[in-house]
């Protein structure tokens, strides 16, 4: 399916990560943004902050709800997407492109083994087992 690019890894909590060397770009999936509805605010951590795998790194507020977002991998925040301050709707319109949330310097490459491929993620959401 085109909504879940093959070059990304996914979590059961609906985050994605794109690996480039020892860095990973993180955002939320097409499924997550579609469930949330129109996103009006994104709260992100500070650059330089170190977070563990599965730890909340911020939140996404939509017209319907507020939802925490979780680290798919342990790392230090190298960059945040400042565009989301003024244009949080980028998460809805381009979740895998301009709607990315942060870049981390990966500390534990082995944690990647616990993440899902696009096919595994699609199976998870199509079976209705999302958390």
C-alpha cells in the first residue's frame, strides 16, 4: 500500500522511523494522523534531550483529542521540525515528508530489530489490533 513506505520501520503505537546511518527521522503514520483528524498543535522535545525507546517524546493535539507520541528507539534529539510550530497540519498532509517530527542520533541499533516492516504494520492495523 502506498500509505506505508517500505523504506521505513514502524511501531505498534503508530510511529515511523527512517534510518540514515546512525540517525533516524521520526514521525507518525498515515493511519495515526487519519485517526486523529485535523492536527492543530504538535509538542516536541528540546534538541539535545536523550530519550529511551517507548518513552513519550511529545504530543499531537487534534480537534478531537490529544495523543502522546513515543520514541521508536533510544537516542538523543539532533533536530526538531520547527515548521510544525506554525504548520502542524503538515502531519496530516505529508506525514512521511514535511510532517516529520524529529531526528535522533541512534544509541542502540539492536532496538531496530523489534520494529515492524511496512507489511507487518499494515497487517497490524488491518487486523484491528492497534493499541
